[in-house]
């Protein structure tokens, strides 16, 4: 008769063999799948290489120029085709939309309406900054040791009228 420990060990060995067979079968399936994926990657890379070569051939400037000359009726631009801004038609005043107080959501007395056909208006240039007065007196060693607060007080106290008088 077989001892109970021997039967338990025999069962454990059979289970371990079954698990080993199952794992080795899964590994071989994954290895086959990996081989298939690597083959697909190689074939896709070759196809990309061929497509890039075809693309560079099709986009050669000489070839495109010949096709355009053969299939399109394009002529060089003449000087009479160009025009200035003054020749463009101006929108009449009566065609502009009126702004009414009930149309103004901000209450500021003006409303902005956007229309697809409305002409675009170039914004005005920003105002130029005013010139900062420059002292023409020679710099002395005592002026260098002044604090920034002293310099700012002096600039504020000397108004633009004194700067204009000093410039004259």
C-alpha cells in the first residue's frame, strides 16, 4: 500500500507537470505571435520605404512643372492684373448697420456686430510714447550716489514744460 505522503507527492508532481505543459504551450503560442508581428513590422517598413520613394519621385519639381504645362492653361501674371487699394469699391454709408440702445449689451453706447461679408478694418496705430527728458548737465560723482527715490522725485517735480525749456 502507498503511504499518504507518497500519494500527495504523486498528485503534486502530476499537477506540476500539467502546469508546466500549459505554460510551455502558451509560450510557444506567444513566440509564434511575436514572429508574426515582427514579420508584419518588416513588411510595413518596406512598404513605407517604397511609398516614400514613390512620393519623392512624384513630387519632383521638373515633373510637376511638365504636368502643369501639359494639363493646365496657366499664363504668367501680367502687370495689368495687379491693382491698388484705391480701385476697390467702398461700402456705402447706408449699408452700414445702425447701433440702437437695445442692441448694446454692455451699456457703453456701442455694440460690436460681426458679419461675414463686412470689410475688415485695420486697427489704428498706437500712440507714440512721449520722449523722456534727458539731462544735459555733466554727471558728477555726487549724482551717482543718489537713490532711485530721489531721481524719481526730481523727474516728477520737473514737469514737461521745464523739460521743453531745458531742451531749448
